[in-house]
């Protein structure tokens, strides 16, 4: 999937994540999280699983995580990418 | 057994991730009124992602989809049917054709996803005057219809009357829906009591619904769940009596008696049926509802 525009998904409420997806030359993930030290690698791997599933290889994904569980992270990243790819 | 059906907004991770610990027998994950039009896509992806992760929690899952006259309902179904919710709740159902439309698309998706046909049921939400008048036809519209739910707020708007705590304005609708559902052999659930802080009003409303024949009651507040569960549960006295009835029947069979009495009252078929229902509820009360 080609990322054509900037799009967002999610909120900054507790247990949620706010995700921004935008066009970029490579795949870059910028993560801010209240549990960064404990779960950075796990969150990044969830993001990678979504980009792989959607075939996204070029995008900048900025995540402000407010303690979201894995399935919420995946859902918000998927929504932001699909919106940015014009699929929604 | 469903005594309570708790509405949970479909785009709120904080509530979604805890739906199975709120005490309700069923939860209705809401993709309709609780989600703004701009967030419909986000909510259905979130609900699908949560359901795929959570697996079987012992709490029945129902998903309320958007009305069939919107652009959203098919996408709602495409995302959530693959998670095999117990039932789909179509909204503002006015007649059997809406049920058939939703049932046909669920059938298509079950086939596409390799899910056994008939896995996903339907619980139509009746919330218009037309829906109330067509309740019997709706209840019997398709074999997927397992229950119906009354939506009192939209109904009273459609009836052009004020919604009151006493509920006189929906008495006819309640009675008609119970009769229609029972005639078709399905369950029927009452509208939520919307004042979250009025526990006395809630209890009166739930007791009225139970007295009319409703199987249980929906709720928009986790704080209402315990009271509704209590009111729609059989009492220990009712459970004891039900066991006594069944024991007496078994003893009569062993002795070859055709007619038996308990506590001076003849035990006939309706009493036996009621006793069986109470024992079924007693057994289900400790395990939630999975179909």
C-alpha cells in the first residue's frame, strides 16, 4: 500500500494511542510511550506486523502511546495507514 | 441465559478491554450511536482487533451495526463476522425485509470466511412504531433471529411522546414485543433505563419488565448490571421449588402415576416447563452464555 497523505487515528486518552501516518522515503517509527522502557520492542514489533500485513514499506509512523494493549496499537496503526493510503 | 445486555462504545479501548469483567451476561459492542460518523472505520477495526485477541471470555458478544440505509453496515459486518460474535444487532428494524437483507449478507460472509453457516445470529433492535407493529414478522423473518431488543428512546421519539421513568408510553410496545417473541419461540429484552444514578427507578423498571415476560434487560451503565442480574435471576425459593417439582414428577413416573400434586396443587405441564426454565437458569448463572 502506498501512503499518499497524512492521516491520524486514535486518541490521547488512557489505554489508547494516537497515531500519525505520513508519506516518507523509508519506513520509520517514532514512538513515545508511558511504558517505553518496558515495552518499546514489543510495540515496535506490533507496528511492524501491521506494516508487513498491509505491504507498507515507506511511511513515517508517529505513535503517542497512552498505555494501549497490543490489539489497540495494531488497530490504531492499521486505521491510520489505511486512511493515509486512501482506503477509507 | 442472558439477564443483562450491556452497551459498550465501540471506539473506547478503556471500556472495550474490560467488557468481560463488568458482570453482564452479554455485551453489545456498539458501532452505531456511540461512534461518530468520522470514526466508524476506526471503531470497526478496533472491535475486530479486540475480539480477535480476546478469544472466548465467557461473556457473550453482540455487535450493534449501523442501519441498512447507511453506507456503513456492510463494512461493519465484513470486519466483525470473521470474529464470530454470537449475534449481530441491526438497528431501526421496521420489517422482515431488513432482517433478510442482513441475514443474507452474514450468510455470504460466513461462506467467504469458512465459518459454519448459521454461526452468527441476529437480534433485531425494534425502535420504531413500524417495527413494533411488525414484531411478529420480524421475529420469524429468518432462522438466525434468536432474540429481539426494544429500544425505548428512539421509539418514543417516533411515537412523538415523552419518555418517562414510569414507561406508560411504551407499555403497548413492551407487551406486543413479548407476545411476538414468545409466539416465535425466541427471547426478548427490554430497553435500557437511562438515568444512571436512579437505582430505585431502575429496579422498578426492571421488575416491571420481568413481570411482563421479558427475558432480561439491556443497560448503558455498568452500575446497573448487578441490580438487573439480581432481578432477572430466580430466587433460592424458586430454585428449590423447581427441583421439588422435578423430583415429584420423577417419583410419580417411577410409581406409574399420571397425575401428581405438590403442596396441595396439581403439577401440570406449564408448572413443569417453568421449573425446567428455572433450573436451566440456575445452571447457566454460574457460566455466562455461550451458544
